[in-house]
């Protein structure tokens, strides 16, 4: 068997390492090349796809079929400016960007087309994260402007209530009302402080954080608090994940909120699963630093799930489905994740539970010498 030319080996290696799905289709509409990214994108293996007709592979994908057919007939490049949802054999539909280029043989004659699909999942998550951050920033700015005007009268009301309580005789039934006034003033003040957390410039105290230990400690505490409900907590943590550079107190607040919410969402005897893994296919790029993979922590419950209508407002401040709550918990979680350069995603189907995914950059903790330099 003749050796593969060096150039051909290079081309094959480039195709195998491309993030975009590359699918070559000959003039008869048969698939003749199918790179690894195409297998991940479509959920079909190379063996399942090679030699098959593109109409079979993309059946019921009307728009995509029209684009491929046009490119084959006219031998010209096409680019779809609208995102398409690629229906896959396994998993949820995938948002993709489509481009097609004619493929010519060594004589310059049309020999089919090259279909390229780019997964836009991460792009959409980034767009959504930016949108949420902008909303929270606007709310935080508004809160900062109003806080001073609100907190001063609150202080006066609380002081007057406390003075009145001191003047009343011990047996007076009016003391009950002064206690309510003081308690409600404190509650409103707490809400204002939470709002200000969304606006205050982030000043995280970065250090080495062991996510495995942090999550184990939170689950240990939640097991005790949820013991009457007999919630089944399961930890599936990757022990190879090293310590990351983050603010431990903020991450405790983040994961405590998510795990507590998951436990409250399940019925008696329900299940909450906490997983950690390294998403090596994605990279966090920060100017001046080496690109690093992301660490993904998933908190999944088997509760009743979230309706599409509720999903639309999940991160909206003051929106809550609980009888008691400010509706600021997830908004603050979103800000903590954003301040760490990460992403927060939620997936849910009514009756099938909910999964929150936190993606954080796997940044190496700075040494004492680096921190002081």
C-alpha cells in the first residue's frame, strides 16, 4: 500500500481537529467524508453516515435539504444567515450555522459540495449570559440610586418603633405591633442589601478553592437540614479536578443556593445529584493568560420541573415561585458566576426535573510570590 502523502496527512489531521462539522457530499448526493465534529454534532457515527444519501441523513430538515440541493445544482457557495435547529438522533435539537461550498475535482469540474455546521450552543449561552448581566447591572444601578432615599426613612421608622416599644408598659398589647414594625423594616433592609449586592463593584478575594471539598461540605449540611424530607443526595465528583482560583465564600453562597433550591424542589424521598467534570472541548480565554478548559458543576433534581413560562423569568429579580422568598437568589447566583468569568445555564422539562450547570474557568491559583508581585 502506497504511503499517504505528507500533505494529505496534514489535511486529514486538520479535518479531525476542526470544531466545525465537515460533511462532503458527492454529485449523487452520497456522503463521502464525515469528520469527528460531524459525528458529535449529528449524533451519528461515521459508519452510519458514509455512503448514505444526504436526504436520509437530514430527513425532515426542510430548510437544510433545500440549501444542499441548491448548492449541488448550482455549484455555488451558500451561507444561511439564520440559525437552524438541527434535529438529531439522540439529544435535544442543536442550534447550528450552515455554510456550503462547491467541491471541484482536479480538472475543475463540480464534484459535489462541502457542508459545514457550526454548533452555536455556547454562543447562545454567552448571549444569554450577557443579556442577564446587562439586566442585573441596570437593576443594580437603580437600586443604588434608591437605596439612600429608602434606607434613611427605614432607619427613622425602626428607631421610632423601638422608642415606642420602650415607652409602652410590659403588659401592653401594642408591643406586638412594634415588634412587627421592627421585623418588617429589617426584612425590607435585607432586600435592599441584596439588591446592592448586584451593583457593588465585584471585589472577590481570590484564592485556591477545592470544589470537591466545598461541594461535599455543603451536601453534608443539606443532608441534615433535609433529613425529615429524606432527600437522597448523590455526589458524582471528578477527583482529578485541581483547585481553582476563585472566591470560596462566593462559591459557597452560589452552590448552597442551587443545592438548597434543588432539595426544596423535590418531593419526599426525592433525589438531588451533584456532578463535576472538565469540559475540555471549551476554552476560557483571558487577555494575558493561557487559555484554560472549563470546570462544569451540575446540580440536578427529579422534581416537578419548570414550565416554559417560568423559564422565561427564572433570572428576573423579584420573580419567585416560592411562598416565601425575595426572588433575588438566582440573580445573585448569576452575578457570582459572571464575576468569575463563567456561565450559568438551566435546563428543565415539566415532570422531568431541573438541571443547573455552572461553568467556571479552571484557572490555576496564584502562588504567594505571584500574588505579592
